[in-house]
């Protein structure tokens, strides 16, 4: 049995991140028994009413109180797999006590810090982290793989649980969808989505384009800022209530264009939609083409992507307009996007890669746990001090 650990800690997690969905999809697909154990002080909404999910209520600083053989007394794990850095220390303790292998996935988010804990067996979502770990001189994983965020192919039988966010828009209307948490990390990319709508309506008219912004609110100030920007825009609407945020990817089928980061971007690809990713230093997000896809993939289609990565959003926008104007065949783009998705992000291929990775792993020991525990505490101290310094500088 594979026991997955994933963290859900107040002030660190929202419980709505893409890696929760990615783990759920991947666990369901692997051909072995599994259990997902959430460690944290609250339970993520995305796992409510899901099978094979347990919850251990604990603080991120209470590793010493965690007793694996008591808390997991009904399991007989053969592999422990942590799906984020904070749950990894609990998973490490478990693997050491059971004397079985530990795998740690570092999901999306920012690139690994030089002081981030490194484990024997690690999986990363994108090339940026893969390169950083591969090039480490002193401490690096004994086994490392890049297995990108994983998404299930949309079911043709699935029916949406809520109203079409584009209800009332004409059949010829260009329907833009931005799925994003409403917070500081994604504020600029949301603004880019609004700028993209403005550019499209300059060319095709305001009645021919509509933008739906869907997402969980993690910062009320950012929500107020976005609401102020769009308050006079009849062709932009916000959908931030829980019924729209949970499994929001179901709404993609209604759209023509998906502006996404990380998982939401990949979900747009799975439907064969026109897909854009955020680009720092650009007024607008960047349309995905064969020329820029690999660069975007390297940074997980995240807001870390920049014009300094050699990506030109203006040239890519003209390619997008060629599809809208019929100069290029949209069906060719759809075929290409789905083909790339199947190669790099489809969950069945990811599950097969994961099972291969599970071969020939080294069991953990108590010695390795105490070393990692010290490293984990050092990382938390450094992160805490960096936060304090940023606040002082901000003042």
C-alpha cells in the first residue's frame, strides 16, 4: 500500500491548490492500494466526501507529538509518498519508523530555495526545479524525476454542477476563462487577463468578447481591487462563490480561451482550448505556440515566466488573431494542444511513470529522519526571518 501525505496548514495552505487535485487524480490511477493522509489543522474542501482520505489534525510544528504507528495503526504501508514540503517531515518520520522508502514530490510554486530540505527520492513538477536539484554539488537526491502536474482527460458524459458563466453571450462571442485563486500571487496575471479582453475587443468589438474570472478568494483586498477595475465592464464577471471554485475545471467546456497557470492551464489544454499563460513584464498574457511551449513548461506555466525568458506575447497574440480570422485552421491548434497534453500532462502516463519510479528505493532510517527534522526546522526559521525582514522593509 502507498500512503500519500499532503499538508493543509492555516497560514500556509488554502486547501484549494492544484496539487490537491493532482494527487487525487494520480492516486486513483495507480494500480495499487493507496491511502491519502491529510496532516494539518483543517481539512481541504476538495477532499470532502472522497474515498481513501484520512485526516490527522496537527500543527506544522508538532512533529514531536506525531506517532506514526499509533496514528496509522490500521495501515500496512510499503511506500510513503509526501506531496509537499510541510507534510514531508511527517512522512519522513513515518517511513523511518516503518523502515520503508520515502518519496517526496515538490509540487509547483516558486523554485526550490538553496536551504530547502532535500530527500533521497524526489519528484518535481517542472524543469526549473529539476535543473536546480540536478546541479546541486553537496546535497541532491539519489533518485530524481520530473513528473509534471497531472490532469484527467475530460469525460464526455460529465455534466456541470452549476450554471454556464457565459450564459447570455452570443454563439459568436469569444469566451475567455481565467481560473485563479484571488490573491497577491495571481493579481497581476488576473489584470493581464483583463488587458487581453481589452485588446480583443479593440479588434472585434466589445459585444464579441466576454471574460469570466473564477476563483477562491484568499485576499479580500485583492478582490476589492479587481472588483473596482471591472465594475463598469459589462463583459467581465467574477465568480468567487464556493460552488464555482470547487472543481472549477468543469467550466472550461463552456469557454473558447483559457488563461491559466499551472494546473488550470493544463486543464485548458486537455479540452483543446486556445491557451494563454502569464508573462511578467508584458501587458497581456502569452498565447501558447509551438515556439514558446517548452519555455513555459520549464516554469510550470507560472507567473515566474518573464519576457526575459525570450518570450514575445505580442507576436504570439498575432498568431492567435490569425486563428480567429480564419488565416490558420483552429482544428490544427486543437489537435496540437491535445497531443502535447497527452504526452506531458495526462494522468495515466503520469501514473505509469510513478510506478516505475517506485522501483529500487532505499528505506528510511531514524538517523535520516533526525537529520531531515533538523533541516526542516532550519528552513522554517529562515523562512520566518525572511518574512520578518520583508515586513520591516515594507514599512
